[in-house]
């Protein structure tokens, strides 16, 4: 399997509901580093998985509505614990839409899967990976 991975980051604020979260139940900030890996079984006629520039732009577009926001105040996240795990799937869904629509410089059907990894610190991260089809 071949893969191309791009990276960006966001700064957010949020809080969690539930005793399991301890002090994180209070409003707090986080800076996440996000890695998005796009996978294909073969390279295209140009010898690439996808266009790296378009992949980076797709990642930036997926992250823009979250960056510098209090996630608790976004209607899409009402009553949702915006955990690192939850956010990986949220970002995956936006990137998958871009891939399926052929916005990454290659026919979407030629891509196999996407993995989104969110690093919440230098010692902890979560990821979500799924097939596109």
C-alpha cells in the first residue's frame, strides 16, 4: 500500500461531560497536530498517490471551521464530547468527501483508505482509519 501524508494543526477550546474526564470537564484549550494519510494500492500514471498540494488544501478546508473555536459553541457538536477520537472521525468524513469527489488530483475510486491522526501532545494521539468504498 502506498500513502501520502500531510500535516496541519488547530487550536481549539472545549469541555467534556462526565466524571471520567476529571479536570477536563472545565473549559480548556488544546492544540492538535493533525496528520492525514491517503492510501492507494497503486501509483497513478504520474507516479503519485495524490497531489500533495491538493491534499494539504483539503486538510486545511476540513480544519478551518474548527480552528480558534470553542467547539462547545458549534451547533454540529451540541451535546457531544469532542474528544480526540471523535474529532478524528469528524475530520476523516470531510476528507473522504473530498476524495470521493475527485478533488485530490486523482479519481476517488483509485484511492483505498484515509487515516486521520490527531496528536494532542507529544505522548498521546488517536487515529481513525477507514476504507473509502
